C-alpha cells in the first residue's frame, strides 16, 4: 500500500487534528521524500510546508549526517526521546527532543514519522542555571551580596507539636551527620525539601546544597544537567559540569525522583553505589563525594508497582527513610502554623494582623488540606492580602476553601445520636464510618483515589473498608 494514499483528502480530518498538536510531526515515504509536515514542525524549523513537501529529507536537513527517519526504516527500531541541536536556514539554533518510528503495514515498512518537541528555551534556561550555580559555588568565589547556598532552613523552621513529626525531626537530626542516602516520602506540600535542607545544614558537609526538581525536565535533558556533558557528545553539546560535580562535598537533593526515566534511574543507581560517574558521551571516570537526598510524592511501594521507581534504586535510597505525615493527620499543628505564618507575613508586608476569627478558624479546622502546609501558607497569605481588619475573618479566606465547606454542608452527614436509648459504641462507630466513607465517595463521584486522599487513608485501606462495610463504589450508584 502506498503511504501517499493514506494522506489524501480522505484523511483531511486527521490532517487538521495533527496541525493542532503542539509537537512537530514529519512523515516521509520509504524513499525519504517528505509527504507530511505539520504546523508545529514549520514553527520549529522556520520553514513553510510548501517549501518542504515532496522534497528529500537530506535536501531540507543537509546539516544532519544521517537522517533518523531513514535509519529507523533500515533497522525497524524506533528511537525514543533523543536530543538534537541544529541551526535552521535562518541561522537560529534549535534544540529538540525527538522520537522517530518506522511505519509498517502488513509487515512492510512504508515510511517513518518523526515527532519532535522544541526544548530550546528549557535547555538554555536549565544549562544557564547549572552554569550559574557552578560559577557561584566555585571555591574562592568571594562575590558580594550573593547567597552561595540553596539551603536556608533548619530544624527550628519545622514548626510542630505533633508527636509523629517531632519524632521524625529527632531521627533526621541523628542521621544528618551520616553520608548515607536519604529517601523522603510525603504528599505535595508536606515539607520534603524543608527536611532535606535541615538535614544538610545540621550535618558536617563542607560543600553546598543543590536541588533539582526531576519532574521539570525531559529525561535526556535531565541526564545532561545532572551528569554534565563533553563537547561533541551530541550535536551542539559543550564541556559543562553537571549538578553532581557542582555538589561535590555537599548534598544533592532530587525532588520527585519517581519522574526520572528508568534508564536514567539505573545510571543514578550506579553513581550511588560507586561514587563515580561519566559525563554524557565521556569515557573519563570522575569521582565525587556527594550525599544524595531524594523525595517522592507517592508511596514507594505503589511507585514500584506502577514502574515509576526501580526497586533496586529504592533499596539503595532506603538506607534512611522518612515518611512525612500530611497536615490532615497533624491537626494540632494547625493553629501553631497559622500563628507562625501570620507573624512572618506581618514582617514581610508591614502589617499588624493579630490573629484569626473563631468562625474562620473553625472552617480551616474542618478543611481537608489536600495541598498540606504549602496550601495553608498560601491561604493565610491570600487572607492577609485581601483582609481589611486586624484579624483574618471568614470572608478573607480563598473561595475554594469556602466552597469546600458548602459542599460538606450539603452532603447530609449527621453524626448525632440519641443517647436516651441503648447505645452500642462499636455499632455507632461502624455506622458513622460507613456513612462518612459513603458520602465522601459520593462527593468524589466514586473516585477511590480522591476519596482516600480526602479521608486521609491509603487507597488499599479504603478498598478494604468498602468491602467490609458493604459500600458500593461503582459510578452508576454514585450518580444516583
């Protein structure tokens, strides 16, 4: 079957759809002639489709030695998430992350498709950031007015009266002098980086604290940012230190490590085991002394099941494991944290807010805080920005929190009971639990994950309780 026929007017709808995709898409036939070129590809290359269609790929990209579009046709093997840097005809340097796939029909390779994302700005900003860190943290740099560390917080900044969190602070203090890797699990906003910075500042490492959010970058770009590059390792690459070298003698904090691709996790594991690494494309082995602290925002066991985290990497990082409780499980800290945030924003904004009204406090106590301490901080910041009195009132709170109160109020939950008759405590508690779970599931339209988050229990536990308590979870029932 001729590939050209698949892209005739009969496929006009698909052409329109592909033109709306924000990734560059180019298709060539089995001889390497371009038969499809979408708008995003045109934007990346600064070429018009009319100037590209019908021409051979080598004519349009003469600067590329071997076209991957032709390569995958010969090997029948796709190339996934590969970086490439080249100059357009107008002289603009473009950095892309591309995947190229052979197109097969009936066992015959009839062409290939290239899907690319423009990561020029992301790459430039990431490398500038890494290079800046390298210059600022270089030994002997005495430039004035520059804070040479990213670690600003200590254990004194972790405000709590909660027994679980207090115990975790003691453990973290005790292990701060160790060189062993640390894995911190906690939901978004629970203070994982706060703990990581406190561990670094309490320890005796002479180097710096370097943080990297692993979810912010594509895998190949993240690899070069972490391990560094040598000139010629891929098109457009230069000799550049990675964050691992910059953090030599100090601490490297890898946030959301479950976002790292599996092959890069394997390379990171080798570094953790051996303390040595190679820059991307290099043969030279480099040795550094870096303590790695990693964080993850889903349960590690669940991450392993979902193949988001390699089990061997988990076991290596698990030398020291800290599990931070969500705010809904440390309710005693709520007022203490609010006072602390009010005091801090008073200094920052030049205000004199004295506290919070009883009805506003009651609402905040009943809220589930899915965003945890970070959400609470932003809530107080919002209230102090919009408030007109010397204390935070109900009308000063963000609308999403007020609406959550209305949703709970309309749920029909009633936890009162008639104590004039016989009361069996176990039966009452079981029925209360059943009704709470049922109404939460209704509010979440049967979504177990959302309901477990609202209730503050693991997903598996909620599954078990619905089975034991005879609670239906199918969507049709939730919509009734």
